[in-house]
């Protein structure tokens, strides 16, 4: 070997072994196994989280039912036939009456459904064959609300056919349909009034008012809050008796009367009280507000309340203290009653018992024979006068402005163009009579039996072809 100092001797040879670089398969499994397990665990956890979030959003996978009558649905959340069940072979369909919320409505004949009557003419409500199980249960559930009601001025449930298809609900037949359609048919220019039937007289309007109030008084006594009282939900019988209709079953027919607020359920905002619009509070007092709107509908032959305002504008307008203006040709007694129902403070509105007390002297004798008000089921009405002493109410908040300061507030909304409509903002009660005694609204007038001329609230003509000015709010 050569190096710096010169050539040298060779070193001793050294032997060594280079190890193979291949990995042992057993060691590879030890490394990859835990990795695969961790990945699978992450996937399972992610899938479980997604399913959990989906259930949180959509609710339970099975049918979800609600009931205003808890006794109607079983513990298994399914409808169970009861004493109201009627055999399908006892129902004979005659003809179509119209479209209902869940399906077609027919006139039919029911055999042995009323004691002592071999055959009874009835209304038969159906649910569409394509309806889901949830819709069928909801259909039966809404009809069952009336199972516990036995009042002459509330539409009567006759029976239920739940076995087989289609599901049927058998109701008392109301020949003249809903009150809204009936009133519109009485307009002089209506195409659905071929016989030329005149508009109702003041006496007939008062009779309708009392019949609706009697039905509502009965529901109130049963601790039932209607929440959707309107002319469309009242029905007119063969003898022209007006009754509280089948609850919740006309919503789809008059879908334009409802408004969906903030993605929630449909709300009849034009009939709702301020506290219901603000806080979702529904009581007998809020039903009284809606009753006042029904009186307005009767007086206008079923005009649309707050014409010229959108649903959003109606919401703000009513919550700010607004209410409907007096209809043209409206009798003082009806308008006075409307004003009582539209008190901003719910506790100042009259009860339905008190409303009947105001009107009972001018009602047909038959009212005493069939009404809840005069029945043994109802306790004797109070005989004391019901006074509203307006001079001593300065400390009570009567409108939204009263919470901050007292003062006069008035506002008018009008449509653009020659035909406009105005609505009154609640005014200070200094303009009202000092004391109002409302035990009886017997404001008898010479035209008590005459037919009240009909004038469209957007402008129109009376029966004498004289154009009337639209009502306006007084300036503040």
C-alpha cells in the first residue's frame, strides 16, 4: 500500500455483511393496522354526526302529530275509531258542494245517523287519496275538535268514517255555505245572485251578530280559543242561522286571507288582535277583536279588511294602534259594538256574554229557545249594567302611544287613484262620550227593517246610484 512516507505493507483483510433493506410483513401490519382503525373511527363518527344533525333539523323519522284535543289521539299517536265511527255503507254521496282544505266536500244522505231519522242530509268532507298518513290524521284531528261541542250555533259533527279509503268526516249540512260567500252573493251586482235577493236588513245583521256571539260564548265556556274567527269560518244553514264553522277546514280555500310571517305558519293577520300579532297571545279577548272584524265584514258584505294595505303594512298598522274605519251606511249600533271590540287594551273589550246582553232585546224569539245564552248549561246572565266610564280611564293604556305619553293620533292610508280606502288610527278617547252604558244597544232607527244600501269600500254607488264619499280619519 502506498502512503505519504512511501510504500508500505498491506492491512489484514476485514469481512462484513450488508443487511437486506426489505421490511418484515409482520412489522408492516403493526404500523398500518392502527392507522386504518383510526380512519374508520373518524368516518363512523362523521357519519353519526351527520345523522344526528339531520334528525335535529327534520325531527323524528316517524309521523309527527299534534292535537288540540289530547284525548283524541292515543298514546301511540294514531287515530283510534270510537263511538263517532260510522259505517261506510251508511253514507250515500249525492253531489259535489265544493273544494275543501283536504279534499272535495259533498252533499250526501246518512242512514240512521240521527236518532229518530231514517235518513239525514249531511255534508261529507273527504281527504285526497294521495294524502299522506300525517295529512289523514290531521284531517281527522281537526274534525274531532267538534266532538265535545253541542251548541245550536256551532256546526255539529255527525260522524267519522276512518276505516278504509277515502277517510270521511260527516258534518251537519250548511246549505248556504260559508258566511263570506253568502254575504258576497247578496251584493246587488253579484253574478251569484240571480234571484236579486236584497242585502240583509239591520235586524238581520243584528241577528247574525248575536248568533255568532252565542257560538263563541259557548266555546269560551268550554275554555276553547278559536284563534281564526272570520266570516269564512262561519256557516249559514238552510234557515239562514249563522254558526261557527268547522275549525281549520277553510284555510286553503281562502289562502289569500293568510300570511306567513317569518317562515312560520299561516296567520290571518287582518283578523288578529295587536297582542296576537306582537306576542302570539291568543285568548277570548283576541277572539273578541276578530269578532269585531266579522261585524265589519257583515256590514260591508264581506269586503277584504284593510284594502290597499299589504299584509306587512297591516301588521305594523294594527300593532301601532290602527283599526278598521267605519263602513259606509253602517248603523251606529254595529259600529259602536265594533269600537268596543277593537279596544287596544284586551281587558277593556266586552265578553261574548256581554255582547249578547247588549243585543238580546232585539233578537227573534227563537233565539231564546235554542241559544247557549239562555240554556240551562249557561249560568244566569248578570243583570247589572255594564258601564264603561271613559272619564276615569286616563290611567289605563288604551293604545300604544299611551304607554309613553297621552295624545291624539290619527292616520289615514289611501290607495293611489280615484278609488281609495282609508283606515283610522286609534284616537284618544276624549272624543268619545263620557260614559257609555252598553247593557243594551237598542238604538232603534226608522230604517231598522229596511235594507241597508251597499257601497263598495273602494268607492261605489248606492242602490240609488249616488256616489258616496269614502270615510276618512279625522285629522289630529
